[in-house]
C-alpha cells in the first residue's frame, strides 16, 4: 500500500503508519537515514499534520524511528540485545555488531566517596574516587550514558587518558594490570531526566534501563561502581536460565 484510500476502514494515520513502516522494513529507508520532513509527508499523502504526527508517534513507540530536536527524524538501528552472562565493554560489543562505537566525555574529575558509594566499593567514606561520565554512541546515534566511579589508589592518574578514543577497560588493563574477574549488578527501570533526555535524544521521562554494576579485580577487590542508563527503545537485556 503506497497510497491513501479515503474509502478504507483503516484511519488515515494508520494508513500513513503502514506506508512508512513498510518502506523501513523493505529497506527503502535504511537505519540512520533521515525521513522526509512532516511537510513533505503531508503534501505527498494529502493529509493533515495531526495525521502525520500520529503515524510517526506510533513508529517512535515501536522503536523504528527516533527524533532529534533541530535535526529531524531518523530510521532507528535494530534494537541491541545485550547478554547478562558476561562482562563486555561497550566498544567491543558495538564492534562485534558491525557498528562504529563513539564516545563523548561529559565529566572527568576526582571527588571524595559519598557514604553510599563507599559502602558498595568497600572503602571508607571520603576516600578519593576518580569519576568519568561518558555518552556512548553507535554509528553516531546516542545509546547510553555511563558514570564510572573508580577507587583512585588502585589506578592513580587514570583520568589522564583520552577516553573519547580509548576504552576505559583497555586503559585499566594496559596501565594498571586491572582486569575484571567478576561483577555484580542490579537492573532497574527509570525515567530520563531532562538532561539525560537531551543527551540521548529522547523525550523527558522516556523509559530507560538503569544498570548499577560493581566490578571486581583479583576475585574480590571492588574497583569500579558503574551506573549505565540505556535507551529503553534501543536495548533489550538477555539472560538464559537453566531449569
């Protein structure tokens, strides 16, 4: 179906939705492509702006497209399924999927450990931590926000690295011989704050997956507390269970 039928039992917005969805699924528009602007879709299908927006909202909710304020509407990449059974860096994960990983450093600095974080890292409150906040991208599209808290005495000077181009895990391995032997994590649902929404190119209060992970060195030494906020429309979490 490429044309709108005024005699169809389907509402006009659903017809536009089906047309655009079909063009995405058959490859006419590939992941990363920019959709025609609303004004062009209105003229092409001779419908109102409300009809076009309803159709696009359905596609956004389905995860097939996403909007970036001031830039336009884009075809989304397929949802990323992340396994929960092994520790893998974002960079390695994206490369294995054939995506180009990217990183923007949002914050880098040292600070005393608050009591809650100190408890999870098994250090005294006030001990110096290195904090690194990063926006993670795949093929230029924002995917997640990561906040890393590292016990600084195990990796002094770690923030001197260029983490826009070098994975943190790689730097820890090469400079400090720190490699994760295990990790424990908690998964929660949360909503995007206005700042998170801006960084991830989603609407405020959009659904996010929040993972809090403590990574251990030499079996039982906690070194990093990591908070990751994944876009709910781009990530699903996978775990195989034994009966």
